[in-house]
C-alpha cells in the first residue's frame, strides 16, 4: 500500500529522521489555520498517490496567509494524472542549499536490498538513471547481514556528498534502512534529501510503499488501508476480500487464479474487446465467492457482458458449476454471461450448466471462443444502448 | 527421469495437522507420494490418518529419513518454518503458503544460500511440484497430468500450469516434471534453476515456460536459453494488457517504472529462439508442434 507524503514523513519520524513541522488539511480554512499555527512562509503540497505533483501545480510556496488561501484553493480538487487532490500538507518552508536522493527497495534479480544515493536530487530518479547513471551510487545489502555504519560511510563517499552533509546523511541513511526493514516497506524514498543553508541534512519529501503481506505484524497499518486510492468498484471488491483491479472496458471478467485472470484479460483484448476488470476468485470458486464476484461486476455500470473463465483443478468442475448456479440464484444479473469451464470433471460441470443455458447464460468450449462470444455480446449491448 | 523429486522423495508436511495441510498432504499420499511425517510441536506423538507427527523437522528426519519438506504453515510462521526445515536436514523445501512478507522471503533466501547451500527452496506462494506418476508435492490435481515425457514445465502461475498440464494430456503428451515456482517477488527456485535441470535431464526433450508481468526473471531466462539450452522451449507470458502500477493478484505481478512488461519479456524470449504463444492455448499448440518434430 502507498502512503501519502505526510504519512511517509510521520513513518520516517518514528525512526528518528528529521522532518519539518506540518499539518494535514482537507479544506482551505483548515490549511489557513494550520499555516497560522506553523507560521509563514510554508509550502502547500498536494497529497496524492502519484508523481509529477510539482509540474501539475500541486506544490506551491506561500509567503503569506493570503498565499496559503489562494494556493490551497487551487490545489484542493486539482486533478493530477487522474488523482483528485482531497488533502494538502502544510509544512514550514526550508532554506535549501543542496538536494540529494536516497532510497531502498528490493532488487528482485539480485534478491538483495538495493540502496540508491545521488547528489542529483529533486528530479525524477528515472531521468538521472537514463541521462547520468554514474551520478547514482548503488549498494546491495544482504538482508541477513544488514547495513553497518562503515558501509554507509563508504556509500556516502562514493556518492560524492559534500563534507558538510556526510554526518547527517550517514545518520539518516541508517535510519532509512531501519525503517525499510523494520517497517516491511517495498520502497522508502527521500527525494529530495536536503542540506539546509544552516548545515542540517533534512527529509523534505517521502515516498513509502508498504508490503500488504506484512500487516499481520503492524497493527498501525490499518489506517493506511483506509487512505488507498481505489475506485468504487475496487472498494467494494476489497471489502469482499477479492483480488480485483478496475479497468475501463465493457467485458466483466471472473477467473480462478491470478495467472488465468491475467490471461483472460489478455485474451479479451486480443479478440478486439475491452475488459472492465481483472478479478481472481482463487482456487476454490464456491457459490459464496462466485456470488460476491458477480455482485461486484454487476454493480459496474460499464459492464455489458460477463466472461466467467474457470479451470477445475482440485476443485472439480461439477462443484464449480453448482457454485455458479447457486450464485446466479442469489444475484440478479444485468448482463449476459459466457462461461468457459475446463479441467477436472468439466463434462459433469457442463451438464449441470446445460440445464440453465439461455440467451443470457451461454457456454463455450474454449477460452478464445468464450472471449469472442463475450466481446460480441458486449458490442451488441453497447449498440442497443446507443 | 524427472527433476528435483521422484518416487524416492520422502516428504514431511509442516502443518499436516491443519486443515489445508491435512487435505493436501493426504491427497499427495493418495497420489503415491511418500508422505512419511508431519510436524506440530504441540501434537508430537499423535498421527494424521496414520502419518506420524513429530515436534519438529529434525525429529521427523531422524525417525523417518524424510528428504523433503512441504510447508502449509500460515504466512507469519513461514520464515521460521523454512529455517527449521533446513536445520532439520531436508534437502528440498516447498512452501505453498501465500502472503509471506517480502522481507522474510529475502532474508531466508539469503540465509539458505549462505548457511545451507545444498538445500533447494521452492516458493513461497506456489502450487508445488509434480513429477507425474512418481511424486506430487503441493496442491496440483494429480490426475490432470500425464506421466512420462517428453515435456518439462516451469511456471509462475498455478492455474495456468494446470491448464498447460491438462491441454498436453488431452493431446496425449506427458510431462517429466512440472514446477510451479510461484508468483512472489523472491522465489526460492527460479526459471533458470529449472531450465538448467531440464536441460540436464535426459527424459525431458522440450520445455514449456509460463511467465507473467513483473521483475525480470523471464528476461534472465531468455538469456540462459539463448546461451545454454539445446532443447526447444515454448512460452507464454500473462499480463500483456495489465495496467502499470497495479498488482495483478500475485505480489510479484506488477509493472513498475515501465519495467517488467509482458511485451518486453516476450520479445526477449523470441530473440532467444523461444516459440512464444499469445495465449495459453496457442502456447500449448506450439508445444504440440515441437513434440511432433522431436
């Protein structure tokens, strides 16, 4: 899960890293009140789970309270790459002498933690990596050994940070690594890490992604779950514990297994259609899960047809078919359904479904054929609407 | 022949007394796998349908000669279960459990590499491994696989693996071993480990590989195939149309920063001479063609 900048800063502060005093605000009046408490000048910063805030006008310097009112008014409600700003972070402004970059993430190829440090901060690190890769000092940390201070010092030297920043950077990088490991983060990134005019090394921005699989040992992460960017459909699916990703097409997709669900989305695209979602109901595919999945798809106004793609493994095709029949009894479906059922006891499963087939419930022998039928039905649905 | 496991593999199930462990452990036994023990520190001395339960893997190895372990422990306990298995003396560890934190995986992966270099880990978050007719460890339905050869299968996805096994069986094509390496960011066994073993296995004449978005394991596999494989390979990569930045069900299935796309993976595989199918059925048909030409 992704943290907003201010949540990331509070996460970092919990490990001792220096951040600027600030407050989160949901309205212009709250922003003004926060700035009055903090004292101007302040920064007004959009809180969104996407990059490019500065370019989009989502980060502004406010000299006076009137500036705060103006900027907060412009930024709240701003659309940044599809993310509408619902909250701003008001923070005491810093005097920046230099900007650096620091991060830790998992290098999946090396199977070790990768630390990146650069004197070219404040810009997108991908751009630095493309244009001037030598400006990024990298270290690979074995998770068993961890990161010691001597290694960190060598790393800071390799990155070429100036003498004035060395001690502060070594401290912060040690804390950053601790936050990354102890906090079960997929990514911790400070961009920029700054040297102030008065010689302090300071965290000016925070990007933190936490591992969803680690929440069992971090009770406090429940609050972050509530601030994830999800559309209505994703929120409904998440509440039912379904693996769902919203897409913008018209064919609703239900499949068992992540790989098969991805593959189903691909095949719908390949035959000229456009999937409305990715939905993995897992291996079991019983009536409860199927009914929940159908409800989520059914509530999506852009769905014109539904493609259920099931491969029976340990869960047999006849059990799956009974689950589908039972789910259809519980949920009144608005769009025609195409089912492809294969694998263990698929013939028995198909016989069970045969008795229920109609114009709104069809069956196809293969994945490709089912995809073509579902796409044709979706197109017909669009046509009827137009 | 087969790779990694065969009829001589003796398996201890960590978590045999739990509902999942019991269900799949006994199914594996019914298939013919040598299910020799289970573990549970609170139930040592009891049994699960005749399978003796020990306090830990070390005790089970000593009493039964277990050579492999299969983990059905809930995610919070998987890290310690893996270490227990390695310390207990098994040489092959299969972790089925989904939802293990990535930091735990990175830690036990490197710990095994350093302190237990002879131990092979498979998973976590994988369906397991089946050498049809000889040994089935994990959650694959044994009857969808035809024993024999000449095809070896390695896959990051469970259901797509079943699909592949089933389609090959329908065409009368058997499988030496089918390895599900799992969908997590730090898999214990990689595509390359499996490709290397299939290349060395005389009964495996061709390999089918099923990848998905995220990471660069498929690209690394493509380089290995180009430089080291003499046997033909067919492949499929799921997630061609997955949106960037979204986890598609598996923790490791994510396109981030423009990296890990299915297109780049398929291109790398094609350049290495792999026959790439645009969907699972097409990849299966390509394998049928490959087998016909063997």
